[in-house]
C-alpha cells in the first residue's frame, strides 16, 4: 500500500491573493481573480432543493393513494 502525502504546506490567509502567492505576476493574478471568486461564490451559495417544475417528479406528482397532488 502506498503512502499518501497529506501534509499541508501552505495556507492562504483570508483576503490574500493565492495567485500572487503562487508566483504569478500581479497583472496575471488580477486577471484570474474575478473568475476564481465567481466559482467560490457559486460553490458556497446555498442550494435550493429540487421542487416544483425542476423536480424529477414534475410540478404534479401522485401520492400513494393515486390522487394527484399539486405543488
């Protein structure tokens, strides 16, 4: 079984520029910041549950008795 290296070598502080810390030039770092922040915001955004028309069941689904239920 091979060993997995799990040692943390660098932690970027909040508000710091991870691209600059990685050695990128300031203008290149600024170019990547907006896209990176957008991806972070999208990942951290609360996810809405799939309901209604976006549900795999649709906006109407059947209850176990057989009558239709409207959302």
